[in-house]
C-alpha cells in the first residue's frame, strides 16, 4: 500500500511541476538557511573536552581591596601570582595547573629559516594529564621540573614539522628568545574549540606552538599576552614586566573527579579566603566560585551573539517558508478534490486519504531536505570564507546531515497536515455530481 | 468599489485567506527586524574617525630590544621619512580599530582610582614624537604636543605614563566635564594626574561596542619618548598621498626588516585595518540582505500560488460576472482589492509581531530599539509585493471569457 501511495504521490507531483518545484524550493531554502546557522551554533557551543569536561573546574576567589565592592559582584576571572602559587602548592585537587599565554621568538639553528614568533603557553606540569593532551613523541615535564625552572619545552606537531620535518625531536635543543631549551615532548594535533583554558586569546581556532614551565617564564621574563586586571596602585604587566601583586593575570584549572570533591574544594576556597583575610592580605569577605568547564564557557558567553541572532533569523525564515508551503499544498490538494472524491466513493476511508496525502507531503519534504542539504553545504562554504576566528570550523557533520533530513521531513509533514485534513473533508457524492 | 462581496467570498475561504495574512505578517516582522539589523551594521561600518585614514599605513615591528628603543626608533623613523612620498612618520602604541586596546579608568577628582565606580574607562594611545601629526589628529581647542612634552614622558613601574599632559577626544571631554571648557582640567587616576592641553575631533577606540554605544570615542592621547617607552611603541605610522600608499606598505616593511634583523615587520594600510575590523559585520549584513531577498521572493511566490489556485476555483463565477456586464478592469480590481485587504490584515499583525520581536531581542541581545518608521516602511514594502504578485493571477482572471459561464464545470 505504501508503495502504491508513493507511486500516486510521484504521479501527482509530476502532474503540476511548477507548484511542486515551488514547494520543494521553499522547503529547501528554509531548511538550508536553518541548518547552516544551526551547524555554526552546534560547532561553537560544542564541548572542547568530551567525556572529561564535567571533571574540570575553574576556581575563582576575590583578592581585591574594598573599593568598588558590591555584594552581588562576581570575583575576578583570573588569579594573582601569589594566590595561584598558594592554590597550586596546596594541591587539594586531583590535578591542578596554573597558566598564562604569551608569544616567543623561535631562533632556528637552520640558517635557511628566519627567526619567527609563535604562540606560547606557560603552564605547570598537570596541564597535560589533566586536559588529556595526546603526545606524538616524548612526554610532559613534571612538577619537580616546574620548581627547578627547567629549560624544557613541549612543542606542537606543526612546529615539529616546520623545524624537524616531522622527525622525533625529543632531546634536541630549541632556542627560544635567546635561551636554549630541551625538547621533552611533541604533541599530536590538539586544538580544543573553544580555546577554553584561556579565553583572552580569542575563543576559537587558536592554538599554541610551544608549552614551557610557568616558573621558567617568570625566571626568564618572557613576554606575556592576554588580560591583566589590577586594582589599587597595581601595575606592570606591560610586555616583559611582571604584573604587580595587586593584579590578576593567571588562569587556574583543577580536576575534581566527584561532585563531593568539588563541594569540598569550594569549601577549601572559602577557608583559603578567610585565612588570607586574617593574614591581612584579603579585605573582602570570601567570594568564591567554582564553575565546571561548560558553565565557565556559558558564563563567559563564548558563543557570539551574532551567531544566535542568525539562528533565530533563520528559523523565522523557515517558518515563513513553511506557511508558504502550507498554502501551496492546500492549493494542490484542493485542486484534486475530484480525484479524492472518486477514491472516497470507491471505498477509501478518510484515514487512507490522509495517509496518501501525507506521503505526498513527505516526498516533497525529502526532496526539499536534499536540496536543503546542498544549500547548507554552500552556505557553510560561504561562512568559511569569513574572517572570524570560528569560520574555519564550520563543517557539516553526519549528525547535522541526519538532522537536515529529519527537520525537512518533520516540517513538511507538519505543513501538510492541515491541507491534507482539509482535503479529506470532501463529500464524495458532491464531487461526483459536479463532474 | 463595493468591498462587501469580497468579504463574503473571503469568509467562505477562511483557510487560504488566513494563510496569506499569516505569511505576510511573518514576512513583515522578519523584514523589519532584519533591515534594522542591517542598518545598525552599516552605520557601524561607517562610523566617522578623525584621523587620515586614506593616506595612512602601519608597520608593526616586534622582537626588537626595548632597551635599545631610544636609538632604534629615531633611526627607523629617519629611514622611513627618507622613503619617497612619505609626508610624516611616527611610532605609536596602537591604532583605532586595531583590537589592541590599552584601557584605564580615569576620574575627575584627585582621589579617583582605577576601580572606582564613577571613573570612566578610557582607551589610551601613546604617541611617539610627531605622532599627533602623523595620525592627522584634528585639533579643536588648546594645543597639540610639543617637543618638550614628548621628551619628558616615560614609563616607570606603572602602566600609566610619567607625564602630566594629555589630549582628549571631544566626546570624552563632553562626558567628563559636561558644558565646561575641558582645556586646563585634570584627569586623575591615583597617584597619576594629567592636565588636558587640547581637545581633538573624535577618534575611535581600538575596540568599539555597537554603533549606539556612547563609549566608542572615549580615547586619550599621551606623549611618549622613544627611550622611555619600554617596548610600548611598536606601531610605525606612515602618511602619504593615497596614490603612494600601496607602494609604501611594501617599502616601509622592507626598510624596517632590513634595519632590524632580529625583528619581525608587518605592514598594512589603515583601510585594511578598518576592513578587517568590520569584515564580520559586513558579511553578516550581506547575509541578512540575502535572507530578506529570498524571503520576499518566497512570500511573493506563495501569494502567486494561492491566488492562482483561487482564480482557477472561481473561473465560473468570473465568467458569470463578465457575462452580466463586468469589464476586465472590474475583475482585475476585484482581485487587487482582495489582495490589498489581506495584505492590510497581514501588515497590521506583522507590525505588532515585529515590535514584539524587537522588544525580545532588546531584552536578550542588547539590541537597540527599532525606530518607529521601520514598521510603516516594512508595511508599504509588503503591500507593494502583494500587489505585484497578484498582478499575474489577476490578469489571468481578467482573461477569462464570459462564455465560460455557459459551460458546465
């Protein structure tokens, strides 16, 4: 029966090509626009550390003085060096890492390469196991190397390709900003999107080429990048000058495996704040936050407003297209009143007619979905031509492709419901009589 | 023309009539908001900026030793000034719309500090010797920097410069000292203070908010000596006639790379900086235009489709009317009036919907309030589209010969 209806649908659609083409076009345009924007939204609001993100937390404490204090205010979004080191050495979490971004000149030994600048991450050792970075060769440094201000570096596979032709470079020397570093590890391709652990560098499609111990950076006065907020008479932080004690400029991440551990860690942050207050370092009452990774991204509003607006707009457009399709289908089905009357008179139930008409709508939806997928591919290609940092990430994945067809089919069936129901209300006798 | 028969007929075709009304309403609502968003972006892209944009290029020089800036910078500038076509050259800390922002809070009272709630966040531009002229700042009141101002200023431990003079934009002057003469007043950020020596025409900040943000021009200019700049001065600005600009981008970049073997020089014209800053915005505006055009086309086709169906259904009635004396013009008029009535219902509903959407977007996305005239403008657009799309079917209806009335079916 299904096949027969399919055959009927096909015949009927071919009978009135212009009307069919208009319906398919409307569905395809609406679906194409919505899927394009939905894909961008889907990519941008993705989880940068799938399977792990729920255990990764970003602690915040409030070391500022009493000026400008108000009870509802959020604590600063970074840490001072003193607090960062205190929390790091307290080691109350399963893993913890203190970090900062920067830019360093690489001075290759090969005379064929000019010196060039790369993005750097200065961090303590737990960064690698905590975020699960994949290693191609070698391994990370450890916390003893951190304290020893070791001249050790982990490089990205891109940099390894550029300098060593992709060979195992572990143990070799790399000159960074005039200092010789020993390469201890080479990362495999690793670029979490968004660049969650430091959003000051731009949220998407950013990655570092070299990773070196934070304390080594402080020792060598390497240049830092990113945000630096001071209060009181705080200053510094310009290029190679370290920020003052009254400036927050470091990111601190911890790994806490269970909710109970997270609750205990939050308590620890409160205790720490109180302790610092009795010591006279902190002036404000404890004001702490402990957000997990996804909450942190949400709090920072990483997904650009423009992208959300576009998605809304695309769905508005889809609704316009659907209303249009409802109208066209109504016209199409009502025109077939005579044919439907004959089928009714020959014994088809209203239900059977409804199913037949909905199958016809479904065929339109599938063809429209196919067109929509093609349009979405074109739309995403257009998005990729844009200069925004996330543009390169806009690709259609299998789940979104499936979503395209489901959305097209669902939307068209919904659109077909009213016209089909209306067409089924034909009184068979009336139709037969007038012919 | 009597519209009562039209109403009577519409009452018998409630669903198609409602669909047309709904389609026009939705299209009107989306159109008004989309056009408003486009206009906001276009206005941002064309925000005025009182520097010499068309004749300016920038070369960034990174990786030089800040300790040697005192001798390097004058040497580099002398070389740049020696290039043919160069009218002025200087080194600055950052440029408008370059996204490289140095912000600081300033107040108007001696004990105002950075974190005070009443201090205003201001973008700081540090200008090396001759920077005011190289940027082409337009002086409105007071004076620009002199050689003494430049030589006296340097960085110490603080990110604020050790100097006591500042130039402010007109917008900033009006906000800090409303209705007063700004020249001679003082900007405070404990323990630093700066006397305003001049007011210049509005220059944009390195990073701006949306077009309606009142803070887009909150900028101040400080002199800075090469020797005391601690690496803060790394953007070389070169001014020339627009015709020489593109050649100078290459030549200046090459010159600085030659002179500073350890450094990395990168040149671009100021127009590129501006284009780059607004690239996203302009592509969003184009996308909105595309959506509007396609949406209007879909709406028009929908109206054509439904009206055609309608005409076909009523061929017999039309034939009868023609047979009893209606002219072709009458028939045309009938369908046009019918469409006008439906469009009117649609745009009234659409304007309400457009307003609602705008209020929601204002609430969720800090969008501005849509000016009232967008609503009638959208309504007129939809009316015109409705009339244009009904023309084809109406002509076909008018072509129905009276003889149809005598046939059955």
